[in-house]
């Protein structure tokens, strides 16, 4: 089982800096906004929104802002993992850091939010839940690395669909419209998308919409109704159900967190 040592959210801290030190555990970080840089084993990595960074255990790491005027936001976690899991995931066996621009950014962001919530809440069985979330994230990152080494036509189709959804999430997006976009049948699009990402196009659309609405509520303090309408939900009750299905709690709880 994965053992989590820490998880959190760096939120535009202008004084953020990581001094040069050896990392005793593995680290995973997803950049939400802004820019920053890491020097890891004498290699400088410039990171921005959407980058998912894996740092091997034992690396010499130093971190600093790239843009002092617009400090970054990121989710992070540090952990160890049994040797048998290392052997199953090639990324864990390498000595150099790894950065990918995940095509599952919204899913990764959602899962890291859940991970941090479980870690901070420390309710019964939180260790097991955190372990499962981390294995999910690591497995998906390894899969994306493997697919990047062996690209396929399906990967191009799925990437184009995801880019379209991210650009048009406020609209009423239907599978037949996505099928027209990539010149394939709706059944082919649905099957290919689920095979590659593990979720249906409809689930991905809901995920992107709800994630955007959540950010609006937290960062701009809009009402649930305003947020749901902004991302294209005509029925707030339906939005509430989808939100709870994705995050495990109703959107009204966001105001309690604030």
C-alpha cells in the first residue's frame, strides 16, 4: 500500500521557495496556475498550468518562482510505495524527474483535491482512500507515458475531443457533435474515448463543467445557481447531483470550507 507523508495546496505564495535538499520520498505535483521552476539533479524544469511533475525519491531538489508578480498554484503530495509497485510502474524505477502535460488534467485535479481533503480531514480509513487515489494517479501517469512512446490514431482523436471540450465547455456539447468533429461515428467516439481515458465523453464533459463551476464558487464567490448556469446547466438540481457524484459532497459544502 502507498504511504502518504503529506499533501497540500500552494496558493499563490509570493515567498515560496524550496531550498536545495535531498527528497526523502517520492513527490507528485500538478500545476494549477502560474509558473515556477525546479532544479532536480542539476536539470532545470520550467513548469506551468497543466504540467504534472513526478520527482523520484532521493533526488536533489530546489524550487523557485519564475514569475514573482503572478505566483503559482499547485497541488502536491509526497509518499513512499512498496518495491513490488515500483516494478509494475516503470516511471517509479527511473532516477530522473518526469513531466507530462496530462490529457486528463481535470480528472487529475479532481483526484488530487479529493486526496488533499482526505489527508486534511483524517476521517476513518483515510489512509486506505489516499493510497487508492495515489495508485490511480500514478497508474494513469504511467499509462500516458507509455502511450506517448507508442502514439496511435485513437490518441489523436481523443486529444482533439478533449481540447474541444475545454474550449467549449459552457456550451451544450453532445457526442454526435464530437463525432462530427473527428469524422467518426458516435459509437466509435464513445468506445475509443472510454478505452483510452477510462470514462465516457459525457462523464468527461460533466467533469470539466463541474470543475470550472467549483473554481468559480471558490475563487469568485458566485452562487451555486450562477456557477451552474455559467457552465451550461439549465437545471441547478441536476448540477447539484452531478457535482456530488464527482466530488462526493454537495456544492453547498464549498461555502463551509471557505
